[in-house]
């Protein structure tokens, strides 16, 4: 849909590189809820604000990686769970796209969960 020549409301847009977006638009910007797909198989389904992933959503990669949680200005921020293709996962705090704060690391090979604290993407201190 268009209003005064700008994308507004529900719609689908296809870029020349093969990327697509299906969802809400506001004043010519991706805003609200929608699905963005990249040509390399990545996809994000969730909340958008001013063309950025912002709010809750699920980001998936073609190789099986997955992040489900909060975003702020296109970066993982708040609480969320990242799962690697091999099944290992981190569930906890994020800041500016990196693990930050308290979280849990799960290893399916050993069926073991360890708790720890992360600072700017690096684990600090001892496992709990």
C-alpha cells in the first residue's frame, strides 16, 4: 500500500539483490511486524523500527543457527537464546550484539548446562 507516494501499511518489497520484506510499513520505512529474507538463506521474523530489527524476533541462518529474543537497532540486546548448528546454545543477556550479563551455556553432547557471567562477549569468572 502507498499513501502520498510512500509505502504505508501492509506490503511486500523485493530488492534487486533478491532480498524480500513482507510486513508493515510506515512513512516509507520498515516499521511494525514483518519477515525479511536475504538471498543467502538468512531470515528475520519479528519487530521492526525505522528499518532496523527492534523488539522481539527470530533470526535464522541456512546452516541451522538461530537466535530468538530481543533486538535493539539491529543488534541482539536484552534477553535471548542463540543456538549454534551443532545444538550448543547460550541463553541469557545480550548487549550491542554480544553476550553480556548472566547466562546459561548448554552442551547437548554432554547434556550439561553451565551458568556464568559474560562481559562484552567474553565469559568472566568461574562457571556456576
